[in-house]
């Protein structure tokens, strides 16, 4: 009976973890640049005498769907979207993080920020002079029109990178980080689109269907554990009665 109990227990744990991932995807269905996660598991055989037939479903770190999401036109000067592959570099503490969100704001100190993280330029965080209008080129170059008008001045260039999918890991803050400690270099071929934002690549209907299926799986695993417990109690009663 313990083999049934082990299998059902590990299956129930994995279903709970997967439900949490799907619920998080649904909660971020309207988050700009969000990349949906998916659950992963592998078979893990228990070691030790008498355990060679016990195999658990061991949950692994969630994977991430890197497919691009549709672009939404906003017309806002500080909204940008990456066309195709690539990421916008931002500062995250002592590290450099990467995001597909492009809803930029200007801090009171003049720094360009995305969700509270300073946008990185070629030499560090981008700080802008006062401006009445801003234009962002397809290569990430920021051009500013002074408050009184006149010729445009260059305000720096947004750092854009194109890492391989396997070289990135998603952090708990939603940013992506390079698996290697070295910061990624500027990619000259990445194109931006001003006045647009990328949505989340979450398929709401699919996530809801998967969440309901996982709920049914969890119920089945719990029922299997109850069956194993009932059979163990019945066996114990037979032994006591003999």
C-alpha cells in the first residue's frame, strides 16, 4: 500500500504546484511583457534498502514560454515595445535584469524607469535632461526636444540585448537574469517601436482549462491516498482478528 501512497502523495504535490503556476499566469494576463510559466517534473527514484520500487514525481523549476505577444498601440511617447526577439536591460540592485515590458516613466531625478527599475544605457542607467518631447528611435536612441523648443539633443541609447533562451532564468520579481554573471552586450539588430506596448503571452482560456484539469487530478490523487489508507486499515483489522 505504501507504493500507492507514495505515488499519490507526490502526484498531489505536483498538482498543487502546477495550480499555483497557472493561477499566477492568470493573475498576470494583463501585465505588460509578462511571459507565462509552465510546470515541469521528473521521475525521482528513492534510494535505500526496500525503496527501489518507490518513484516520486519531483517538481522542477518552472519553465517559461518565450513566445512573443501581440503589440498594443498606446500613442504614449515613453511606451516602447521590442519587435521580435530581444530584451530591455534594467538595473536590479547590483545586477542587470532584462524585461519585455516597455511602460517607461521618468523619475523625479530624471531617470528612465520601468516598474521602478532604472533603464540601462550603454554606460549605465539613463538619466534625461528636461524635455518637452521625446523621440525613441528603432535602435533605442533617445532624442529630446528642450522645453523651449529648438534643436533636438541626444539623451542616450537604451540597452537592448538578445540572449539565448537557455541563458536566461526568471527571477521572483518577474525580471529575467543571465545564468552567467557577466552582463550581456548590446545587440545592434534589435528594433524598438515607440508608442506601443507588448501584452502578456497568456492564453486565458487555456490556463483556465488547465487549472480545472489540475484540480481534478488533485482530487484523484487525494482519493487514491484515502483508498490506500482504507486498505491499510482493513489489513490491520484482519491481522488483529487472526
